[in-house]
């Protein structure tokens, strides 16, 4: 027996996610409704809500969904390049909004500040990325930049590039940040060696290295907090 499923435009207006958002604002909407608005349409008899519910269940919420690449999302039934792009764009907008609220001009006073600033962007990435936060003499954030991607080894780290980027911004201090895709932020011997190498290079030109923060899945490790700088 075929089950008839009404399309969302055929629902009563007060039950449609988009109309509910326009009437009441986004706050009352459930996660599945917000994602359905981004998806816009369903596929193969399933509504956008059905598709959103499937994705959030399979990937355990927005965070798991965000960690998927566009190519992985396109493997899902009902998700093509357009919908995958819409999902990734929505997540990126959210991350950039958060960074606008707490970034350039703000004071970076502790490892907790660093973690709050960068965790949304790098903690769930499937590859390692190495970022540098560039600060004034009063620890106010000037800028940040990803300088390496991939497996972090001494052979790929360029102290010259780090120093160049810092001097070009007239930074007085820097904080190094990278993620461990394994989820465990404990530093490796390679991490310790790279930290020392970069610190020595920065000291030669009068740039202070305040910290190296390693981001795990739900925690972080601070070289400064542990007395390793």
C-alpha cells in the first residue's frame, strides 16, 4: 500500500517551517526545521523535513553534519551539489558570525580565549591545520591566518613564513594553534619540537610566543598553562 505524503507547501500555513520562522522568528524552530529551510525541497516523496531529520540523526546533530565534506554529503540520497553547498555555506556563515562577535580588537588573555575563538572552525576537521593568531603588545587580536595544512612535521613548517606574516602585521606577539583530528589534544614530541623551533625564530626578531594551543574534540592543551614554553 502506497503511503501518501503531503508536500510542505500543502501543509497548513502555521505548520510550515519557513512561515513559522517569518511569523515567530528562528528561536522557536527545532533544529530539523531550520535545516529543512536551508534544504528547501525534499526528494523521492520525502519532504525537506524528512531529509533534514535523516541527516541530523545519521550524523548526530549539526556538529557531525558540519564535519562532512561536500563530496560526502552528495553521497546521501536527495543531496546533490546544490544542497551540499547550501549546507556548507550555512555552517560557514554561522562560524564567521561568531568570529565577528569575538575577534579583531578583542583581547586574548588566556588559553580559554584562544579555544573559544578557534574551536568552531578547526576542532572537527579531518586534517590538521596550523594557525597563527597575531596580537598587539597588549594582546589584542590583529589578525589570524592558517599557515599550514596536512600532517604537521618540522619538514613542512617554515619559521621564515611565520616571522614574515607576523612582521607584516606589526605583531608584537603570536599564539600558535593547531588541531588533532584524533580528538586527543596531548602534544606529540613533534609538536614540542616545532613549538621550540618557532619560538626560537620569533625571539630572534623580538616577537613573543604567548602559547601553542592544541585543539581536541571537546578539550584543548595549552603549552603555556602546562609550563612548556
